[in-house]
C-alpha cells in the first residue's frame, strides 16, 4: 500500500517528539493501575464469602490488580484509539490532508497510517502498564508464571482490540470537520463499553441482564482472554476453548473493520 | 496516446457543491506546454474549486479534463504523478523539519532516498531555503512556509504545477520575491504553471495568458495586452452626494459608455481622459454638481476586470473563513 510507511513514520515522529503526548500516554496507564488497581481490596470481599464457596467471583485472582489488568489494557486502548480520529480531523483542518489527497498514494493508506501508529502507541503503553503493575507493591502477581504462548495470546488480543477501536474512530472521522463531534461520541459510547463488559467486574457480580449484554462486548472479549491467561497456568480445555473463541471474535471484528475502513476511506475521504 | 498540442484540456467542467452551490459552471480550457496560465477572479469565483478538480482532490460534477492525455477522474493516479500542487492552504507539517516534509512527500512518489535528498537540496537552494531544511517548520515565517510549499510541490519533477493563490497573505516585498521564484521555476525547470490569484499585479506580471473568472465562469481569456487593448478608452469615476447628481453627470455627451456602480456613483468611459478632463470640469461647474470623489483610470487589468464583471476585484472575503483565519495566523508569524 503506497504511502502507508512514510505516513506512519510521520505519525510516530509526531508522537514521540511531542513531550505532552508522550508523557500523558505513559502516565495514563500508570494512574489506572495505581488508582483502580489498589483502590479496591478484594481480600475484604473474600472475607465475606464463606470458606470453600462453590463460586469465587474473582476466580483465583490473588488481588484486584491481577484481576483487572486485562480490562485496563483494553480500556486504555479505547481511550488512546481516539487519537486516530482526532488526528485525522486535525490533518484536515491544518491542511496536511490537502497534500495527501493530491499525491499518488492510496487514500486508505492515509487512514491506515493513523490506525497502525495508534496501535503501536497502544502496545508501547501496554508494556509500560504491565511493567508498572509488576513493580508497585501488591501489584500484578503472575502466580503461574508466563509462557511464550501466553504472551502471544495477550499481544494478539491487544493488537486486535487496538486495531478495531482505532479503525472505529478513524472511520467516524473520515468526513468530520470538528473534533467536538468525536469527543461527544466517545463520551457517549465509552461508559457503556467499559461498564457493560467484563473489564472491571466479573460476570458473577453483575445483574444477569448486564452479564448477558457484556458477552457481546468486544471489551469483554479482549479483557477475558488476557485475564484467563494471566490467572491460570496451563489452561483447561474449557478455558482454552473460551480464549480461542474470544480471539476468533476479535479477529472477525478486525477483519470487518479493515474492510469497512478500506471501502469508506477510498470512497469518502475528502478535504 | 496521441500527442496533443495542449498539455491540459478541459471540456465543460462543472462543480456543484452539496446544497446546490454552483462553484464552477462549465469551464473550457486549452493550455499550452511551457506557459504560465493565470486565473484572475475575486473571492468565491471558483478558482480553488477549479484547481482542486484539475489536481484530483475533488471530483467534477460533470465535464471532463485531461492532463497530458490522462483523464483526471479515470486516470487520477497517473495525473497525480505528473502534476505538482501548491494548494491555497498550507500543507506542510509544522511538527516536522522542512527536509522531513520533503522526504515524506518524495516517498509518496517512490523516489529513492538518495535522489530525494539531492532533489531537496537543489530545490531548497532555488528558493533560498538551504539553511532551513533542518529546522522545524513551526519556526518558519509565513513567506518561508510558502516557499517550502513550492519545494514540496516540485519534488517529483512534475510537468504541470498548480499554484492556488501563491502569495495570499504575504507582504508586498515577500510577494515580489515569490514572483521571482515562480519565474525561475518556469525558466529553469520548464514546468507549465497554472496559477490563480486575486491580485491583478500578480497575474499581470507572471501570466502569459490570463482568464478572468467570476461566478464559476470564464468571462474572457487573452494576454494581458490583448485584454487591455480591448478596453478602448479610459475610465473617469466620480462619486456624488446625491443620485440626481450622478445621473446628471451620466448625461455628459462626449462619452463611449456610462455605468453606475452605486446609485451615487457614475463611471464614464471616454476615448482619452487627458483631453476629456477639462471639458468634464466645465460640465460639472456649469451644472453646479460637486464631486465627492474623483478618479481617473488608464487601462489596467483592474479596468479589464471591472469592464467584464461589473465590479471591483477586491470585495468581501469569502470561502472557508475558519481555515483562512488559521492560515493567515500561521502566515503572519
Ligand atoms: N467544500 C465546499 N462546500 C460548499 N461550498 C463550497 C466549498 N468550497 C467552496 N465552496 C463555495 O464555492 C464557491 C467557489 O469557491 P472557491 O473556493 O472555488 O472560490 P475561490 O475563487 O478560490 O475564492 P478565494 O479567492 O476566496 O479563494 C464559493 O461560493 C464557496 O463558498
Ligand atoms: Mg481560492
């Protein structure tokens, strides 16, 4: 796809050279972990549950951070993905897009440069987030260690969710002139996306209608896949099955978003 | 592909924006290789819309255009490879260095890095920016940014260069400098240049052929001299306190033509103002009418414009005001 590489290089340069973007991007996941992860002390919750209860709502999580790290990775990627939309709008307003549109490059590569660069940003943030979670006292505990296939599953889930969210916001921005609209949209969708999912709470603690809705939420797919791998050593056949199903859904979503992005950006993008 | 005498030809090019805004209403052009072709028109005339269609950033509503035989819609990728564009709005990225902007665009055209570097150096030297290639664009002045736009538009050796309002918002000296660069580009690089402007001096000093465009239509085309000699006469324009006085003045006999740009203003065309003025003075005194404002215009493109469009070229600012304000702000720094 001609144009994709130089445009992605541009995006990444703008990112790492902008100290505010960079520092905010790094601090945001650390705050999430420090505040959210240690604000809830689930041992208190455990103490209310009789010993040997049939179902533990947080499964075998040693602490809350370990339980929600997959959810936080997913949630921060939702917020960071917003950049792919806003920067497309900025390119339009600042005139950069005018240059791209008269150059012999595929129009979809303009949009994919946003998606790819945002996905890279999200991955860098994820590494920092996991590092921070491991370092803080009573932080992330990898009780069963972590294997290469585990890392592969985590990375795959994260890349696919980052890609899907970035595509979503880019598609929204393909014809927008004002970034207010896109901020409005994220305000509208991010609460239901985060709270009607298994990102922060286990299904067992949810009202049954909410737990049912959350099944169809991509945030749940990626949170659950990552969580299952982190909380368990060797996956049982049923755990393996559910992780693969989550990854399959994420894969189908990503493919759908790629096709939608290509079709819409080739046809609809304009100055 | 058959060789045409013309590098660019259009047939009935039309653009209607959503909401029924008829920005361009049927433009026919024949542009020869090596020319500088100038579009002169006021704000909102449809200059940018025409350039945007020809440079493939928007699609025409109807009509066709070919550049070196390539159709601007069906062969848009090929058109993009042979044209260079400097749009009305700035396009370079402030967060990158000058040279990084150039290299990025060079990669759009698959130009190898080494060649791109060489080309960038040559072009930066051409517009006296050699010392600034390694500086961030955010540190450039308005004039420097416009020059960088020229470099970016030329990096792939285009055969045709579109310049939309190349000196908009620049001060007089910087504008004159810009004209020198544009002439240099034509002479040294042999590029056919199509430019738009609402500065008469600009098209007058740069363009070989001028088209006056208004309300989306080409009103007249010719060389600067041809257009001026079509005028056959000088203009005497007087503003009065009352409409009656203006009408009375309009009855002056020895005239070619009269028009009333405003109710209290009359515009007389006479054969030779130098001989007619004393008579007109007498006429004014005899009829006891007192001018408030009095001006004489010898043939100029200003006059040509007025003659063909019935209005002055400098009028209300139109277009995308928000973007324009943003660009102006960036240019003034
Ligand atoms: N994207 C758009 N959507 C709707 N109307 C537009 C759009 N762009 C331009 N117009 C309208 O089309 C007409 C022609 O605009 P255009 O920008 O081509 O004029 P111009 O001759 O370049 O003027 P200027 O000297 O201000 O740059 C104007 O009435 C303008 O308001
Ligand atoms: Mg314009």
